[in-house]
C-alpha cells in the first residue's frame, strides 16, 4: 500500500503546475506551465498527506469525501467540516465583526481596503477554529480553516437574489476585488495559507434561484471568456486561491460539477490549478436527481470526481451522513472510480489540512489565534471605516452635509432597523448594531433627531436588544439554561437523526449550564459541556422603552410565552421571514418572558420585534412640521432578496426580485413626505439595483448605503452630517425597470450591464458624488517598447479643486476598435486617492496586454489592432463627469491564451 501511495504521489506531483507571484498584472504569466514543479512546502505536505492516505482503510476514506469529515481516532485525525462561510465576516459560535455586504465592499473601489478586511476576517475565522478545539466542537459548520468565499459570480441581472454577495457586474472590478480578498484571507504565502479561500460558484451562475438545481445554461464562447471566467482566472492564477467551488447548474449540457470545459480544460489545464474542488451543496446530488446527466447517485459522484471534484457538500450532512459515503463505495465496486481516484482526492484534501495548520507536520505561522482576537475594537473601527467608504452619494442639491443644529425627522421602515445592516451570509451575532436613527443621535445629538415609526412592513423583525430585557435578578439580558438530552444521539451522525431522534429526545431536568446572556440567540456551540443536541430556555422580563404597538415574534423556531401565556409556538419555520404578531406594550412594564427552543449543533431562534405606528401618515405630517429635513430610510432586506427561499410576496419570489421598484408602501411614504415641502433625503439599503427614478426627480439627496454592516447606521450619519466625505461608486447599473432588460434566464450578455446596455440608466456603473470637486490633467500615454499591444502606461494628475478633503476614485476605461464582440466601454483600472483641498496627485496606470485585450466573437482573447480611446475620470466617459481622454493605436493583433 505504501508503494502504491508513493507511486501515486510521484504521478500526482509530475502534473502539478506552479503559479507565478501575483506581484503585479505584468508578472503573472498568460498561462502557467503544466510541467513546472511544486514548492518544497507543497511537496512535503503532499508527501505527508499520501502517508496518511496509505494508512486508511476504504471505510475510513469514503466519509472524508464529504464536507463533514469524521474523526479517525486511530490515526489521531480530528473531525473536520469544510463548510465555513465568511463573505463579509466569520460565521460561527462567537459574535464576529460584521463588515458591509460584498456588493458594498465592491462599492469602495478600494483594493487595499478589501485586502485588509479579508485579513481581519481570516483572523476571526482562525479564532473560531481555536474555540472549536477548546470546546470539542470541531466538525461543526464554521470551525474549519477554509472558507467558501468570495462569491465572484458576475451580477449580470438585478433580479438575482444572491447578487448582493458578489462584487457587481464588471469582470475587471470583480477580478481585482477577488484577488484582494483571496490574498487577504490566505495571507502572504499561499502554500501555507492562514485560511484557504474558495471562490465560488464556478463559473456561469447567477440565477434564477428557482431553477438553479436543474437549469441548463447555454453560453457563447465569447461571453464565457469575456464575462464569466476572468474573475475566476484572476483568483486562481494571481490570487492563488487554494480551492474553488463548482456551481449547481449545467453549462452547455454538462453539470458545472462534472464539466470538462470548466474543471479540466480551464481550471486544471490552462490555469494550472493544484488545489481542491468542492461542490456547491447538493450540486453533485443534482447531477442525477435533477439534471438526469447520470442514472444514479453512484454514477453522479463518479462523474463529479472524474471531472475533478474532490469534496462533496451535501445538505443531508446538516443532520446526518447516513448512506452518503456508500455512493462512493458503490462507484468503486462498479469500477466507476478506482482506488487511485480516491487517493488522488484525499491527498489534495489532507495536504490542504496540513498546510493550513489543522493537522501537524509543517510549521505554521502565525499559529494559534486566541478567541479574544474576535470582535476587537480595531476590527470594529475597520468595519466602520469600510462602511463609510462603501456609501455612494447619488444626488445632492446642497442639503448635504447637514448644517449644525438641524432638526431631523427619521422615517421609513428601516430608520431604526438593525437586522437589515447585517445582510446575508453573516453571523446573527456581532457587535451591537447601530441603526440610522441611533447613528444620527450620536453624530448630531439626540435632541435634534425624532423617529417616526412606520406601519407594518415585510421588512420588520429586529433582534430584541439587551436594554429591553431583564434577567430575574434585574440585570440586563436574560437567564439562560441549557439542558442536555437524557440519552444523546450517536455521534457522528446517524440516519434519521434530525427527523426521528430529535422528535424522540427527552431532556434532563437539571440544566448543564446556567448563565446570563444578552439576548435570545443560539450560543450552545460556545460551551464545551453542552451537547450538540440540547434544549435552551431563556427567562426574564421584556421591558419596552416606549409605549406603543409592537410586532413581536420569533425568527426560526421555538416557543414564546408572555406573562405566562403562549404568545407564539413555531414548530416548523420555512423561509427567512420572522413569525410576528402585533401587540400593545407599555413603557417600563415588566412582561414576564420565557422562550424555549431545541437545537442540533446550532440553533436558529431569535426574539424579534418592531415598534410600529397605527397612523404613519399623520405621524409624518406632524413630525415634518417641527423638522427642518426628513431622512427616509427605505429599501429591501436580505430576507427578501436571498438564496432560494420560499418567500412569495409582491416584488419577490423564491429569493429573486420580480420588480426593481421599492415596496408600494415605501413609495407612498416617500410621496407623503415630499408633499410636506421639507427637504427629503433618501437613504437606500439594498443589495441590488432598485429603481431610484422617483427619488432622482424629487428627493433633495440620495445616499446608497447597501447592507452596510454592524456600524452602518453610524457610517450613514457620519456622511449625512459631513463628518465623512463620501466617495463610494456604484459597482452596478441602476436601471428603471426589468422591462429594460433581456429575460432573466437568458445568460447572453447583449443588453446587460454597462458594457453592453444601450439604454439610459437611472444611475450608471461607476457613478458617485463627493462634497468636494476634482479635476484631471491631460493624459500622458506611453506605449511599451514593443508597441502598445505589448503594454501601455497612462498617467494623469488628479487635483482637489474644492474646499474640503476627500477621496476621488480615478477610473480608467477603454473604448476598443470597432470589431464584433467588443463591449461599448470597459473598466480597465481604478485607484482611490485621498486629497486635501488644493492638493494634486500623479496617478499612473500600467496596463498589461490582458488589460488591453478584448474578446472576439469567436471567443478568442486578443489585443486587437486598431484605434483605442482611453479615459481617466470620475466615472464612465461621456457621462458628464470630470475626466480626460486620449487615443492610441495598436499596429498588430496580439492573441492571448486562456
């Protein structure tokens, strides 16, 4: 067996390619050599991994192919779960730092900042892993030293519910942001990654959510190379991501997780990828069940593994893994897979665990990260800074920044909302979130700010804070008791655990842990003595801060008792929206509260509420009479635009949007506020383009705030008050209507995004204003020695011509020779610079042949011969923003490899 493993290792290493350093676009090869050798570190890790695999039995090997990898005690191998998420903050047992949603990160147009954000998230992911070791909870979701981030699919259509997770609609912006995130997450040495980054979902995947498990997407070779692959190529070749996730859907008849085109030709072929491939959750199962590409599950897992998938995520592993490994065993028994196929995959997986420090054998720096590294003050400060940099000022007739002493009425369903700040794929626990109204009270003084409650809304449901809860001893928070089962279920998981054993479980009369906690949240994974299967009971008092009507309820499942009576009992919960009931509560009254839930590993119970008005129109009129300005906080939530949900309400279906309009009640509120005659400032919170045409015509100012993270409300307040000068830019085109777009399920890029859209947007990609003004000097264009087709340098001077300091995002766009397939215009460089009043800065862009290239109609990438126009400015050319243009000519075409 050792000899077999040794010969297999030799064959494996012979085909592994090295990737050049990502120091700059110019130093990255167009294609990597398939005959290059691996680094000594990687070779040593592979050798150690092969030795582990050689000692394993077939029964031990098969479960390791799943995202839940059980422990192998006789080999001293702990359990490991490859399912870890951290798109904009770690998700685990501890409250983690919550940064803006990825679409907001893209709006910063700030590569170094995104790199720093990813570095902080990496630290906290490693600290969560430390907690897992301390509590014995390794093997649970969120404890691994890898992460299924970033999502670098192109946000091609504003209806897609998961577009908020991406870096927008542009391949270049997405590529640069992806490389920054991957290198920040993995650290300076990709062979010894701090946390392995897994870009997803490779590659042609961006909705609709309702058909993702069965859709057959047809894409031209032009659109594949021009739009859908560049960011993935950059993440792998430049960022050196150690992993990648394949998608659900088919591409040109082949499932993405069994695609020769993607996994063989591009990933391991042209790009020289040597890491491991993980499937999206149930994507391998879909190969047989939904795509009918394979006749059964054994054939499906074989098809995926033969194409290059190493690790299968299956949602059944959330409850159990019963029967799942058997499909791989059957594939081996039927000669669909060979023992060598299994070993090749397992070497990749164990090598990754050795190199990221989960398994011993190679020195790992910076080593163990303490749990205390989570949620530090420095991390919180970076979250606030990032939120401020993500905000986009879209309109300002002079009302902003707000003058000192101004009286503000805050209206809208999101004015005091906190859940909306978090976005999706984020920890339900983070630093205390700061709403817009609380942020304004902090920035300009509480006496100047009045909150006007909204009526009932589909956006309602924020976690009840500790300040409104009292434990039996009178201190803030609640008394919490954790009860273990009388007879714990067998671990690792067994068939039927969730459905059958959970229902049959009985719990001990005495709690295993009793303590006071801040609120109703699932914290069992923090506690070593609490079994994965447990019952939690929160008791104390609900103490409302003001008298009024509240929508009170529960997110997830559980029992809520109020003053000894059952208020809600939610045994099953479908979809992300909370279950709410309206009740009148009195200020300062102590309502006896009891909440009970059961959990397997992680729970999903939150006590949520919302103060509402029975007469919102009259309240707006009354507030306007004593206010100088009205700040309307409107938008969506990541519970409405989301991943494959059961939500079906006007404007939303299954997680996707069916309209770009704001909810009707919000539009009616805006019109009512405008009718008062007071200046109206619209703050929009959303993860996707919405129709802002009415606000553009009627509001005094508009700020796009995205889902801005834990300190989002303070960031908005700092911008409105002028403490921060906004400089975010739109990473998306804001259209007027879905009627302006091709069908959602058509992946053809014609008519989509700023590069191919020929209509008039409400706000264009790259747009954003400032409280100061900037000017650009004429461009200096210097071709490389071999001619412009071999490279180009573009230089200009950016000057702050205004009266206050601010950031400018200098954007470089190319117009290409008039040939079939080229975009209308394309971003090919950007830099965010900070300038004092009167200061000027030289800005230089070094463009590589790949930066200068476009894709011909036949799918070949090349620097095309002909006349180009290059523009550097505050946005797209010909949009009326400051900037300068120049022309240059390439003499001959220069083809580039994949």
